[in-house]
């Protein structure tokens, strides 16, 4: 498996562990309130890295330097990662819309 997918799943796992423990997430830059932003940035970076890996594998296959199984695996990982990112984005937008509908 590709390392970026593992990094994304590790980031999500760390978030879930912190949420279960009730502990606040630590910010990388020491600023308060940046935890969620750091989580989102890390997830987006993971999606981009997975896409780049799939592109590199595809280019290597075109040049007859990669096994077709590796290419299919990399492209499938990129597709699943992108679908997950889109689903999360949709849920965040739905939650934001719900907050906007709340009466003050």
C-alpha cells in the first residue's frame, strides 16, 4: 500500500482517539484553534500525494517500467481516497448549512 493513504488513516485515527479521550488535539504550530485546520490540511495533502503516486505509476507503466498490478492498485487507492474526501466535504457542507439554519 502507498504511504500517503496510511498517513491519512493515521491522521483520522489520531483524531478519533483524541475525540474519544476528550483530549484536545495539539496544534503543530503552537497556535490555539488550529487543530481542525491542521487535520484538514493533512487530509488534503494525503489526497494530493495519493493522486501524485497514481500518476507516477501510470507514467511508469506507459514507459514499460511498472507492473500493471501496481498501477491498478495505485489508481484504485487514488480513486477511493478522492471519493472519501468528497464524501467528507459533503458532510462538512451539510453540517455548515445546518448550523446556518439554527435559530439564535
